[in-house]
C-alpha cells in the first residue's frame, strides 16, 4: 500500500487532501508510522486519507516527539523531572522504573 503526498499541498495544518492512498482492504486496521510528532496535522491528515481508502481503523506509532519548552505545560513537565537525565532506554519515561524484571 502506498501513501503519497499530494502534489502542491503544503503547510502544517490538517488537510485531508495532503495525501493520496492506494485502496486498502475494506474494514482493515492500518498502522501508520511517523518519524516525529509536532502538531499532529500530518498524522491526522494521513489517517483521514487511509480511512477514505477503506481502512476501518488507523493507529499511529510516533517515533519521536518535539517539545516546545516555551509552552507552559511543557515547561512544567521538564522542570518537574518529566525528562530524566541521563537518558536510560531501559527505564519507563513516566515512572523511571526499569522495563526489565530481575
């Protein structure tokens, strides 16, 4: 299945015409993988396109999240330890506990 950016469609806002998609199996569940999440507009636009192409459900897996530390809720998240240092890939980002049992 192919999801393609529409010709001449730009911007960072939700736009259901941003992408085109090959038909998908009607009623299927599609997993959409995106490299980063900033506003969510690309994922939401792509999900709309996939649903119009026949998907019953679209789930998104985002590999990275960009944080705007000028936005007060994000600033508080960072200030109150929401981002632990140093980074530990084996620790839960919320609880800090190791994801591996002994």
